[in-house]
C-alpha cells in the first residue's frame, strides 16, 4: 500500500513520513478512526515505508523486494493480529490460524469492517461469535519477538481492533508495548479507544484519523457521479468500505426512500398481502442490496430519533427524506427504538450468513408491526 493510493489525511501522511526521516519512530502507536476510514491502510503504508529499501521523498518506491511483499501483506517481519473466533478444540485461538483468510478479506476491500470480518469468519467456521483477541495470541507473540528480525530494519506488529482484546491479553501485552524489542514497532488500529484499558492507552502515541470527505470519495470513484456518491455516503455513514462493496457488485441505483416508505406503510396498515409481495421482491434483489437497504432503514430510524430528542441541525437527510421523517418520527420513541435497532442489526448479520431472505424479511416485517404499536411513556403537556 502506497500513501498516494490513500485519499485524504495528508497531514497524517506527512507526520508519519517525517517521523521516519527524522529518526523519531514511536515504537507503540494507535491509529483511531470510524468504520470505513483509512486507519488500517495508513498503518500498512507506514509499515511499508519504514522498510522500503529505496524510499522516495513522499512515499515508498513500490518496487523493491520489501514493498512487493507488503503489497500482498506477506512480509516475514509483518505480524498480523486481529479478532478470531474462540475454538472449542485443542487448537489455540490465534490469528495465524486465519491469516490467509484475513489477508484475502482486506486485499479484496481495504476498508472492510470488523462486522464484515466476523460474519465471514462465522460463515467459514459455521459458528456464531463476536470475535476476540485472547491470551494465547499474546503468548505466541512473546515467542515470536524472542527471535531477531528476519530481514527488515523494522519488525511491525499490526493489531487490528485492539478493543477486542480481553483483559488477560491486554495485561500480557503491556510490557511489550512499553519496551518492545529493538527494531519492533506496534501499530494498533482502533475504532473505539475508550474500550481499551487505561494502562494500554497510556503507552501509545494516538493518531486520530479523519473521515473521508466528499472530495476524497469523488477522487476514489472517478467513474461515478457526484450525486450517486453523495447519496451512498449518507446511507453508509461515510464508510468507504461499504461503498466499495456496493460498487464492486455493480448495483444499479435504487430508491431506498421509496422502498422504505412503502414498507412502513404496509407495516403500519398490517397489510399482509402487500407485505408478502414486498418481501418477495426484496428476496430477489441480492444480498448486497438487501444489506444496504437495512443499513438505510437503520439510518432513517436514527433520523426519527434526532427529530424527537435532539437538534434538527444533526439531521443528515435530503429534502424528501426530511418530509418523511417529520411525519414518521411520531412512531419511533424511547420504548421501541432499541428493539428496532437490535432487530435490524440481527437481520443484517443473518443476511451475511446466507439465511433465507424471504423468511428474514417477513419475520422482520411482523416484528416491525409490533414495534410501531409501542407508545412512548412520556406524555407531552
């Protein structure tokens, strides 16, 4: 990964590059950013730059032996740690057992999400789990670091989603983060540093990675129209990973608002016949579009909550969406919103695990009928 392949965050790129040229490489760093931001790719580009044998002024050369190995994430001095599923067998639960699958996942979509990775793991192993980084991982890493670097000046350990470390693995890594072996750099990639224990955070140089701007996204998708990118940016909450998935599957533009409005109308009227017809149509659209529609539904429920309990300046809707949420918001309240969010999220996960979309969307519709009948306990005076 080259820095020039990453849109935006130019100040951070310069900061990382200057740290190498000024011989001020911090041995324990954390890049924090939202889902779909460039945090992992900046870390990979930085690791590649650290070990490039023919560094340029603003980037790696991209052609030396080290760069070639980094392009495929197979450099022998690059160690990858990420959440895995706990095994019930005698096999230890460590990243090395899933590293080929993780490499393929990230190389296919450089901005892939934790949920996407766990869903892929669950499908591959036929086990439902939230994923974690366990003590066995720390034990294996201690053994690896007892040896000298294989060929590079810097041995790089990338820990993706360190907030998934349990307490045992966190405590086991404390000493390494504070005083790693010579020539070793830790790069932690997080979406929520508040979930890390204080002693871990205190040992890290924290870099806040910014979201992609609309201009960044237009540059990333030069073959797409601005209006299409802007629309999808709102639907995915600026997650470049979800946008890549959308465009990779060559999905035609869809009117999510019209579809969501129809669905809610049928649900409100308990119109089972039209719900069944709607479910039949949704089940034919394909997994990616089904997933994006559910993400859009989650967004619209969130906008209704903002209308009810916050400032309208926080809304992220267009004119047509605003007309809808101002009317529909009265059906969303503190009593049913959590249940709706949880049910939508569970349905998304079930879609990813190849459950029957017809059954899922019909069951979801029946639950929404129940949820929309729940009244708020607060009485307006």
